[in-house]
C-alpha cells in the first residue's frame, strides 16, 4: 500500500508514476557518468551506437510500462511523441557539432558537455511543458495556434525558407551545420563572453576555474570555453524545444506523456551524437520528411472538426512511415558512388 503522498495526483497522473520516471532517469545518468564514462575519453562511433541502442530500449520499455499502467492509447501517444521528438532533434545534433567545432572543444570533453547539458534539459523542458499544459488547460484554442504554427513551419521547411523554425534555431545560435563562422558571429556567444570572464583556452575538463585577475592580481572565478559551449548547447536546445513541445501537445495534452517522451528521446539522442555527427551528410533528405510530419501533425488538429479525432495508432503509423521514407531516400541518394564501372573501363 503506497503512502497517500504517492497516490496523490500531480499534473493529471499519480505522484508515484512521476517518481518512477525520475528514478529511471537518475539511474541512467548515474550509470552513464559513474560507470561507463567515469573518466574523460573520446567516444567512438561503435560505442555511441551501442549506448544509443540502450537508451532506445529503455525508452521503448517505458512505453510498455505506460501501456501496462495507463492503457494502449497513452502508450501509443507516448511512442508517437518519442518518435517525433527524436526526429525533430536531429538538426540539434548538427548544430551542437558546429558549436563544438567553433569553440574547439576536443572530442574527449564533448561527452562531459552533453552529459551536464541533460540537467538543463530536464529543467527547461519541465518549465516549457508546464507552461504549455497551463495554456492548453486555460485556453483550448491554443491547440489550434500550435497546429497552425507547426503547419506553417513545415511548409517553410519544405520551401527551403530561411525563416523556418529549424533555420531560426540555427540563426539563434549562429550555428548552421558545419558553419564555424556562424557560431563565432553569434549574438548569444558575444553576450556570454560579455557577461562572463572567459579564459582564453580550455582548462582540462573544468567549467569554472580560479585565476589571478590580470589587472588586480586577485583570485577570481573564470568561465572556460567548455562552460561557454555548455551554455550554447542549452540555448540551442531551448530554441528547438519551441518546435518539438507544441508538436507533442498536438498529439496529447497529458503533461506526463509529453514530458517523459521528450526526455527519453533527448537522452537517447545525446548518446547518438558521436555517431550521428559523423554521418550528418547521409541524412540530407530527412528534413523534407520532418517538414511533412510537422504539416501532418498541424493539419490533424484542424481535421478533428471534420473527420473526428484521428486514432493515435494512425498518427504513429503515418509519422513512422514519413520518417522511414526520409531516411531511406537519404541513404539511397547519398550512397557512395560505385567506381567499379570506371575501373573496368580503365583496364
């Protein structure tokens, strides 16, 4: 028999469900930092893929747990939200890679930045989900605003407009994929350096160090470029959340489903970073699929009044099919050219 505190409702679900989710996240982070990556080291593509597979397995198993506790529909909504969040965050990975490149963060310290960035994600996403849930509960028409925003964003992405949401995120951080100059000219980066005294070079894996002030000689705390990278990564995640959270609210208004699907997707994507950053050029056409997903999700809200509520399983199927199509087309179109014919001609 659980104490009354754990059976009480919090944001529509029992407190014990929230506690179970947080316990899983804490165990994952403790295992990641305390066991697998106790010491700073470079993470290879193979390890990145295995680590990501582990996070995906835990995320899917949590979906099964939701099915067991809450039923098939919430579980399907969770899996749909998980898939959407993971897909929409792919561009974020490429922006993070640009930030690391511009700030010259060695691969050996990149995992440290990504790991501690998760703490910021947990807090920022919680605030944004809470605000979104409050807005939807108070003003039901906000769902139509979300839907219109997503549909317009998707159309702009399809048309290649620079005003699209993901392009806007890149502009906010100044980080277009592979654009080192864009990061260095970022207003956010200049603001951070203006507010915080920053050391000219890395100080090992430290985010903050105590050094003598050049003018006074007194000891003072200085931020290192590693902390600057962390702040830039957090800002990039905040910008990308503007797309992903309304997208999941268009699937379900349950804050528990929205938040848990967000966090598990982000955890897995950070683990996949080292492999995905090396293969960014192979997913050129995935943006088109993501744009179609946004248009579909946005239009779905307006279709409710015409055809009724679209089944969660159908939403999951359409989303998965569009994304799978984008991946397949990308891999086919960007596969290495077969040079065998040229070799035969040379013989």
